[in-house]
């Protein structure tokens, strides 16, 4: 394609791809660089040129400061490049989001489960659905890992371009507040926006819950929107309902049995047991019976959001319910390990990504509801270099809901793990039911060894992650693997 906008003086230059990472530039690419001081940018440009870039786009204010001597690649200064780079990348990729139904999911918790449930449901119905989020990106059966929940604007369009070429009918994108605030979604044509909830997180970045909420709300003013789905159980969500444009079809949902008359999708009856959820659901298209092997009322909320999206995309109710009833647990999201039926020596464990106060409380409440007898254990920590105010709050929540608490490391990053543990422990009223074991592997082993057979151990905070950030280094670590090691040790005794 020819270069865009002010780059028309280079009309004879044709680009075949686009990259914002000089290390990943390929022959024929346009290299977009927005960040860094002039000397560093020149270094990036030199690397991109060596890798085959045919042009470089740079913000016009930075272009004036750049020493472009000896550079043979065209340097194109463009205004407001940080906000327009996604649109440029979309054009290079032939506007991929116009070739599929793009679904944006935002909220503090539930984004990953909703995106995976939507992709699984569409796949069950014979439709190819891509995913972009915490677990990675790509079509459901061929996902690859990525570094961020919402990638940078250029990478976003490149991933969408690959999915469009692979025949994706839809793509469910986890839309983070950082991504919205930093313009990473620019160039995306969202057809549907979903709001799950708003609870404390990322205050180290946004500064206040108001700023955090406003960042999330940007998705619901997207010009291309045709459908909006909102969790009516959430205070912020109820306020967001009033902001939806009249031209947009709005579905609200509630997982509370008593609220069915106030929402479009509600729960007429609900039974939770050790194997999952059974519920009768009311929708604008009639009622349906859910029977799903998922744990927790919050997962029922995620199911309702998914059902709303399916119905808005013209899927018949019976087919949509059938798709939901086929869903399987998402990796690291209330993932049950072990079975009392198959393993009479060892307690069951649940691995979950809960790393915010609300998510931890929801996970503990869900575990309690699915625990017919026995005690509830929780193993958790808090990430370093992040919002410190949530640490004592999470301790208080653990103390309230769990019978036994083990506090351990999460991802300390560059912060002192002793300091993090001290912050957490300041939230306990009494320490007689609390153990502190900084080594996460030993903490998990300790919980599994001490728990009785009819107990349940919730291991919270890392979920799907296969690493631990400690003092600038990434070490291999998996909660799931550590549980299996502990189970094997206990069963071999």
C-alpha cells in the first residue's frame, strides 16, 4: 500500500507490513517509532533500516530533533503519531476489524473468562473466533503468548490482520484501562462492548477510582458500536447504562435471582454444587436451562455476558444455551485440581488469578459455596511495585472468608518481599489462623499437606502464569505444577 497522509511525498514507496519494534521489522515494513530521546530513536531506526524497513514514521515534533544524516530510509514526520499509529497500522493491514465482528470486553475482573467463553461458544457453533488478552492472542486453537492484556496499537492491528487472513468471523478482545488510556485500541472498529465490573485495581497508574472508571467508560462511546452489554449488578455499570447512545442496542444482565425483572438477562433459579452451576435463565428470546461445570456466582455473571453477546449476534437461544453448556474451565480461572471421588487422600485445590480485593473475595465466596463440608484454606500474596493500599484489604478479606490463611510471595518484582508481606499482615485482626511462608512453592506444599481430605485449598493471585518476577528476573513457576507436585507427594506417603 502507498504511505498515508503527509507521507505522499514518498508516494513511490510501498510498504508490505508495519512494526513498532525495530527488532521485529521485516523487509518491506514501515517502522513506527514514537518513544525515546533522539539518540535512542536513531538507534532504533538504524536497526529497523538494517532489517529491511522501507520507511520510518516518527512524530513530527521528534523529527525536528532527529539526526537523520547517513540514514537512507525515508523519515516521515507525522502529527500526533502516538494516537494515529493504530489507524495507520489498520490501513496497512487492510482494516482487519472491518472483516470480523469485534467484541471489546472491559472491567476489573472477568475479561479473560468472558473472552474465552465467547471464543469457545462461537467455536462450538462452527464459527472461528479469535481472542486477544491475558492468556495470549490468536484463534482459539492456536493461541500464542503475549506480554500485555491489550497490546500496543501496531501489534494489535497486526494480530487482527493475521486472524482476518485465517478466516476469523469474530474476535473477543480484553480491553484494559491502560490500553484505552494510551490509545492502543485506536484503529479498531468495535461492534460490541461488554462491561463486567469496576473494583479497586491499577490505582498506582490511574490515581483514583474515578479516573479508572472514566478510562473504562471510553469504550462505550466508540463510534462504531452497535451493541452494548452491561453488568447491572455493578454500581458503575448501572451508571454507565445512562451513557449508552439511543442508536445502540443495550442488554443488561444480573446474576442475582431477585433482580430478574430489572434486566434483559436474569436468573430465575440457581443451584450451586461441587461440580458446577445449574440455573434457569430469562432472556428477551425466552428462558433457557444452564448446566455448566464452572464454579462461582461470578462465573454465572460471565456466562450471562457471553449469552448476551451470542444473542446480539443473532444466535438462536437454544443454540446459544447449548454452546454455554459445553464450556470448559479457563486456565487459571477457578481451575479445580483433584477430585474427592478419585483421590481419597488429598484435599482438592483451586488455582485462580484473583489478585484484587474484589476478585479474592469473589473467589473465596465461590469456593465456600461449593464446599459441602470441611475447611477453606487460602494461599495468596500481592504483587510488588503496584498499588499498596489493596494489600491490607486483601488480608481482611482472606481472614473473613477462609478458615486458614497462608501469606506468601506473588510477583515481588523489584520491591522487598518482606515489605510486601508486612503490608499484607497489617490487615489481619489476629494472626492465630495465619501462616507466613515467603517461598510460594513451600507455601502451596504446606497448605496441601495440612489440609484434610474434605478441605478445599484456594491458591490465588497467579492463575495461568508460568513465571515469578523477582528482582528484575523472571523465574519459571506455576501454581498448577506446584499443586500437582504436592498431590503426588501426599499420595505417595
